[in-house]
């Protein structure tokens, strides 16, 4: 497809740019980005739509490297948090609870164990896959966003409920991995934020019966996967 020149850039990432155009958002990927990964992202979005976790719908275009999406007018939660909106951490904790409480019956989404080893060395796989298997047997599985942070929570300008976006990483897994993933992200960028994050999720972690030892193991898994993504 071709834009008529009235499009506006509203987001820029490593693999894709997002434009506002004729009342929708368009995610335009680099031509080198695998088309099958884009197709997988569409499947992920359909799954979270089915689970009632995100109202944004994806639409096909005549270009396999462009996704048309419903447009949400608003701002990322990060902008408010950076301006001192400490309540944003409460929204983050609530977002986890909302996602983890969603029904998973009939949801077409791969389990974490099925994809975690992709792109890893044999040594790295041997390090993390037994942990994922052990924790998956010990704790109940649910939908995990696996990239939950302030940039992936939108606050609509009309004052309606926050919207969780960017579900590409979501998998079926125990919630411990979702909490650990965000811990690793905070640990990279903000020790102050990490300290607050640990406080706001403490009761939920306790309610799930997650031990300190198991959480440390989940952190190991998420750190290895995060390192692969950054390379």
C-alpha cells in the first residue's frame, strides 16, 4: 500500500515505525523483517482479543510488511511516571493481575517452553529450559505478557481504562516469569524504579506462593532471553 503524504509518525522502533493515517495506526516493518513473524504477531493479537485483554484489532493490508491497527489516542504511561505519577506503579501491578486472571481455554498462544530456546546456544538452552519446565510443573500457567512496562501501557485521552499493547512476546506460562521479566527490565534502566516495583508486586508474589529461590531462577531465565534479544 502507499500513503498519500498525510501520515504522521507516532512511534519508532528497531524493526518498525508506526504512523497515524486516516483514523488508524499503521505499523510499517522493515522489508528485511520476516513476514512470518508479522503473521505470528497478528495471531498473538487475535488471541489477546479473544481473551478480552486488549481492544485493539489488527487488519490485513495488501503489503505483508504493514499492519493496520485500531488507533488509541492517548499517551504512554511512562510519560506520566517520568513526571512523578507514582500511581503508575499501581496501574502496572493491576495490569499484571488483569492479564493473569484471563481465561486460557481455547486461546491459541504458544507456551514459553516451546519458544524460549530459540536463538540460544546449547549451553544457554541447557541452563534455562530445565528451569522453565520445573517452574511450569510447580505453578499454574496463565497468559503472560512478558514485556510489561510503562511504554506498553497506554492511557487513552478520553479517560477510559488503560490499554496494554505490544503482545508479540506473550506466552502461556506461570506468572512468575512475567514478574521476573519486568524485574530484569527495571534492573537495566532504573534502580529506583526497581525498588518501587518490588514493593508493589510483593503481595501478589506472596499470594501466588512464589519462593525467593524460584523467583531467582525465573530471573535467570528472563536475563538470558533478554540478552539474546539485545544482541
